[in-house]
C-alpha cells in the first residue's frame, strides 16, 4: 500500500509530536545530548520553524544570508534559576536570528496560553508581540511572569542533567557564559507520524453532550521571590516607592508595573486591596514618620 497523500491522518489517529535533539558542548568538551518533544499539536507553526532550523533543511535566511541552522549556535545568555537563551545563529549575541518564514512571525495563541510552569520547558524569545524569529530559551525553573508573553512550544524529555550543567556555567556581568556553551549538533530524532488515539482522546474528540460549566477563575500570576530579588539586583526590575502604611511596594518589569509585598514575599499584578486602604489621601501635618521611628 502506498503512503498517505498530503500527510493526512487516518480516522482514529492523530499526528505524534516530533522529538528533536541538541548535542551540547561546554568549553572544549561535549556535555551530552538534550532531547525535546515539540508541541506540534498545540503550536504547529512554531514547531515547524524550530524543527527545520534544527535540521538546517531551509538553506540560507533571506534576511541574515546565513544558514538557518542551530548547529554551532551559542547559548549567549544564561541566568541560573531562570533560563538559558540561544538560537541567534547570525549575530550570536541576542540581536540576530531569523525564522523560516522571514525575519519575524506571529505568536500562536495556544502557545501563549501554555504556562511557564516547570524546568525544561522551551519557549520563544521575542521583543514584544508577534516578533518570533529563531531565538528560544530553556527554563531552569518556573517563570510565571512570562506567561501570556512568550510562546511555549516544547519540553526537554531527556537530558535534564545537561540542562543543569548549563545552568552551572560561570557567566560575566552580562549573563554571558565565560566558557562557550553551544549546540555542536542538532536534528530530528522522531518525526511527526500518525499514531492511534487512546480511548480517552477519542472521547475528548467526540465528547458526549454535557452541562455547561462555569468558567474557572483565572489564577493570579506571581513570580518566585528568589527570582524577583535576583532580577531586582540585576536591574532587570526596578523597585519603586513603598506604598505608605503597608508592606507593598511597586516594581517595574519593562512596561509592566506590579506590586511586591516585602513582608509576605508575595507579588501581584493588581494593586492589593489592603494597600489601597493603607494609602493615605494626605499625610497628617505633624505626624512622625512611622518608618523613621522604627529605624531609630
């Protein structure tokens, strides 16, 4: 029997997610191989871009005029407790790269809905909405402050020990590794092929009619206190004035403003109600400064 025309999928089957590999070199030695499952079922366009830059099958970029290939490409920015960023095969410093579709391509909505919830997830680097190229990052830990801003497109399924090794590499003040960390080779391990659906998946595809459920409350987005302190120290975030009469202060992350409670180590995107109550309309004329009193 011949193959399936047009990569169609027979009834009761679905296309599997492809798996790619990256062999990592740190300094002068091979650290080992990272294998990543890519979420083609959620973000096919983003995955296709990544797979084809892993194989190098698209030749040279129209914009950068260099091979669209991750082979030999460095991880130019590594922040322990946060992520390793790479994929700039043209300028090798975070200012270059290009997608297989041209310089930039759009965010796939399903990828913005996936959470930066655990170490080993792969997500696209960008410079704002709809600016995906070839740069990506691998998480060392959860990073909920990136949710909804970066397209999550895969996860490490083998070789997390290599990711840990990358996290431990010494970096300079610009978070650039002092020993080169690069992708010495990369490619596809398992292409996307039709696989039978599980009974559960078949049911999800053709669900029996159910009562409409109330939509779930959206979860509050917060980042870990440890990462926030680190980013504050690096100047990625700027702390601002303390909100008087409460433990909350204002912090900024680029355009975004959010609130940090120094006492409970909470962060919040909304101005907390207690802080609103605590903000005095006008300070009383001759009241001593309570913070001053506490310091003396």
